[in-house]
C-alpha cells in the first residue's frame, strides 16, 4: 500500500511540474475497460511505441524490469515466458498478427512481439507498434473484462490474439480465392507475386502460432503463474483456438503452394497459346507479301501483262485461304 501511495504522489508531482507522461492507464468500470487519468492499483498500463520519457517512467517509476521492457521492444524477440530475479514480475512474450497495406490491391500480413508484464499490482503491455488487439481493448470493444483480475485479463488478451489470427487467416483464404479466379485468364506475374506474399504471411503466422502454442502450454501447466480454476477454461479455449490457427495456416500454405505451381503452368500455357496464334497470323499476312514481291522483281513471270494484277489478287487470296484452312485443321489459330 505504501508503494501505491508513492506512485500516486509521484504522478501528481510530474503533472505539477509539467512533465507529460504519455502512457495510457485503463481500468474496468462495470466490466468495461475505461481510460483513467493516472496509475491505480488494478489498472492496466498500455505502452505502444513508447518514447524515452515513457520508458523511463516504466523502468524507474513503475519499477518494471528493464530487461523485460527491452525484450518487449525487440522485434526479433520470440514468444516465451520469464520471471524476474526478484520473483515479483512475470513476462509473457507473445506474437501478435497485424496487416499492413502495400498499395491499393496488396496487403502484407505479418507478426510482431507483444510483451505482457504481470506485476503485483498491475498488468503492463508493451509493444513497438500499434496493433488491432490492443486497440479493441482500449476502445472498449471487448465486454466482460476486469483489469483487477490480472490472470484473467492476461488470458483475455491471449484469447483476443488467437481470434485475430483466425480472422486474418480467413481473410488470407478469401484473397487467395480471388487471386485464383484472376489467374485463370492472366498472363502476368502480378497475381503470382501476390500469392508469394500470402505464402510468406502464412509462414510468419505458422511460426508465430507454434511459438505461442508452446508458451500457452507452459502457462497451462502452472509453472509460470498461478491459474485459478475459473480461469483454466478460458486458457484452454485459447489453446484450442491457437491449435486451430496452426492447422489452418498449414492447410492454406499447402493450398497456396499448389496453386502457385499450377497457375505458373497455366500462365505458361496461356503465353504459348498467344504466341502460337500470333505466329499463325504472321504467316497468313506474309503470304500475300511474298507473292507480290515476286512480281516486284525485274524478272519475266507468267501472265506478266494486263492480267497480272488480277492473277496476283486471286492467287494470293487462294493461297491465304488454303493456309488458313491448314492452320485451322492443325488447331493453330486458338
């Protein structure tokens, strides 16, 4: 209780001196997350893209382990759990999906680390980028959330992350279906490149989901933090959703690989058909030119008199029609 009074007093001093603390504090009111002005026991502290002043506030004022803060901001950090040396703080690192629009018709799906620090009084989330999961919670879009129950609130965050993975996987499946319909009549590489981006996204998702699964299984065994009986069902639901996401990402990845191989062959066949058609048209156009070029030479030819012009027209027309019939029978005009 003494530490809580100290932090409240320090918040007042910082505000009085004009120091702007950009961290966001949230607390549940009637099971709905609402923003509050300053730190309280049982509140949720969200640090998204924290600046130097916010990092100092986390490390010095809130006494969050510096290693935990740095790990949460490391984009290469993998999903894991860790307990501080003092044993009073627990770090849960998980991968969160996000969508990044690239141009008008291209979306890149990837993952980013999110650090959740559970302390004696609070839950602190730290991320280097804004993500949809945190925004849903801060915008009060998730009901029946109580930040005072730290373990359950952590499991709610994990559950929302799992659901977000599934939602993005369904979007990827719809995009892949649309690209398939375009590739049926395409001779360009644009759609294949988009399929390649989808395949990369699925690899990111599969890797992150498997890492999250291992972390959640470790939490479920009760080795990281104490799990209350009423919260165990929620964590098991999280694990079920994560496993479903792993299966979906593997299935979609296999479909995308098969589609890329198949439609690469389709594009090659379409190109061959186009080249075959253009070559046939070139042959037909070359026949009249070839015949007329003989009469353009200074050489004595049959009917090189007043009937030469009409003979040239009739002979060129008959040769062209005959060639057309031969090419048509050999299926070279499609």
